[in-house]
C-alpha cells in the first residue's frame, strides 16, 4: 500500500510517497511539525509573535496583554495571555524603534529548536549550545542558531534552566 504524507520543512513542504506507510527516521508528519514549530521559541519568534514586529502587529495577534512593571526601561511591556508573570517581570518588551525585542518562554512545554527549555539540565544546555557565554548583564547566553541578530538568555540554577528568553542582541530596552 502506498501512502503520501506531507512533511513541512521550514516554509516549504515536501511530499513523501512511502510504501507501507513508513515515515523515515527524523521526519515528522506536517501536523506534528507544525505543532512543534508553534511551541518553539526561536529562531525568529514564538508562533506568530516575531522579533522586530511592531507593537500594533503584536497586539493584533490577540496573544498579548499590556503589563506595567517597575523597571528602568523606556519600552512597553506585555505578557503572553497563556503565561502571566507576577511581580516585576514581563514576557515581552517592545521598543518604539525596534518592535518586539524580547520574548520569554511561557512554560515548560516551550523549547528552543535545539530542545532546551525550562527544566533542562546545565549539561543539556551546554551540549545544545557549546559556545555559551557569560556576562554581567545577561548571565548565560548564546547566539541563536539561524539568526545571528538574536540571542537566547538562559536563567540557570545549579540544577536546571528556570527561564529562557529570545531577544534581539542589539536592542534599546534593556540596559
């Protein structure tokens, strides 16, 4: 029996004709690939919220809500509707000049395309991003594979990653 399965790879689609309905190793059907892409943070955004998107376009997605925080920033701050932060933390920072400049992972199920998210171990983080860097401003960070204009900032304890943020490396919101 011959089965045709559409597989999404990036923005294009690949149609695979298979005998006996066997999917080659490492290839996911389009529905699974699409779901995984929606839950991935990076390399250019999270779902339909993209780095550089204007504030008006980000609001038009219907996925964010305004949040006021007490922090030294001249940018607008928002939370994703699916994850509201308490206290002085926000899920997105939006610059008047640059648009969306940061997007924080809204939960454990959201991972980078390299599989790192909240709950990952420091060893897993280092294996996925062997060129991790440290600095006083961001702590642990790495350039985003596939997007040299962006960085991941990882909040890491001794035992696990407790936060992941995708951000434009050159931005005017955070010190």
